[in-house]
C-alpha cells in the first residue's frame, strides 16, 4: 500500500529488527525508505565480501524480502540457504543474486535497484555506503577489535564504533532521504553493530541535525550481552546521541507489559534482561516515551516486536 506521494518515512537499521518494522509499515500509504547497514562480515556475507570486495549483502537481502510484493515461492527462493555442495554450502541464494547483479551492473547500489524491480519492492532501499568497509570497535578497556562478527563475540562494554577506512562516503541518496523525511525511525537491533554503523559518518550526522523530521527509536525489548549489558532505555539514547554528537531523538517506543519469569530465566542464560524504561531520565533529555504491548512470544521462546502494532503507532505519529 506504499504511496510515493504519501508522507516520507525513513527507517534506519540492520539485522533482524529492521525487516520487522518494514513489513508492518509497507501496509500503510507512506513513501517508505530503508537505510541499511553493510558492515556485516560473517557467514555467507563475509565470504562474498572477501572474495568479491563488495559491501555486505546479507542485511540488504532481508530488507528486499520484507519490502517485496511477490509470490511466497519467490521469497523462499531469495532466502534459500544451501546446506551442501563445495563452495555453495552456507551461502544464501539471495546473497549470490545480489553479488551477481553487482557484477552485472558494476555497482552495488545499481544492483539493489535492479533486484528491487524484479522483486516488486514497495519503497526504496539504500545501503548506508556503496563501498566495502569494516566496522571497528573501541572497548571501554581500550581494546580495539575489527570486524562486526568479531566485535559481537568479545562480550565487553563498547565505548565507540567507527569505520575502516575512516573516510567512508555514505550513499548521497541516503543522506537526502534523511534531510527530506517527515519521520525517521531507528529500528531495534544490535545497538553497536547494526544501528550505530548507519549513524556515524559526518554526512549522516549533519543530515540528522538538519532534518525537520520527528525522530523515534524503537527500543530493544531485551539487553544484549556485551553490547548493551545492563543498559536502561536512556543508555540506548545516550549511545545514539554520543555517536551522532547531537541530542536529536524526540521519542522512544517501548514494550510495557511484564515479561514472565520463565522467559526472563531463558534470557538470563544468555546474560540478557528486559530493558528498563527509566522514564524520568528520558524526560530529562527531552525524549517522549510511548509504551504499549508491542511484543510477541515466538515458538522458540524469544520475544519479537509485533510488526503491526509498532507500524500502527508509527503511522499515527505522522
């Protein structure tokens, strides 16, 4: 139902959180754009990056699937992962298609646009950058680790993240979409390895400072060991503001319902806990709190955001 003449909504993120929001929002008459991290270096994505020197295709593939309007069989094909075969085992077919189209067009972003046509994508998809780069993290103890997959394994508090090479140029279309947006949504996901990599280039920082759009963060339901251990809601906002160097966030959306003890215990095995809504601290920094029952319990015992409920809340902000 997306509408190019509708209000301009830009959703920023990566990993599994971004596609959830996009699946819900694409049902509304809005002009929808997604800005996606391309810093992943694990699994199929990492192998293709090393072999072909292209930006990470994995998160882009997930976003294409979430925004496409095609037969379910085609989506299954896009997400199919080979489990055997010399050289093919572990690869996602969608990643291979993106790599192939990049080779055909000679440009990663052009390849995304062509595949978006094939899969009838409802909206625009912008990689945060159109070049191969790596994420680097400096931890609170001074340790420096290169590569998203390696950063996630360290399990220590992170001070900041940055790019290597340092002069990564964001896609101009991504910058322009932020400047022209009416609503900017920061998706849930791994804060330091999926969210902040989209926000740290000087051009993106300046666009976030200049835009007249409302900015809202859909907060994670649970903390993540290492990246956000013991983080309250305001800690997430402070980390975003610290990296952007501006207190630009207007609102935060949080799950309000209590989480049952057996679910908490399962998460505790992963050293994760519910993110606390420290409303007084959020109000002190000028962030409005929106709370609701926005999570669903999955068959595997994990909690995931409800795409329809969150999309409805976001649409009502326009």
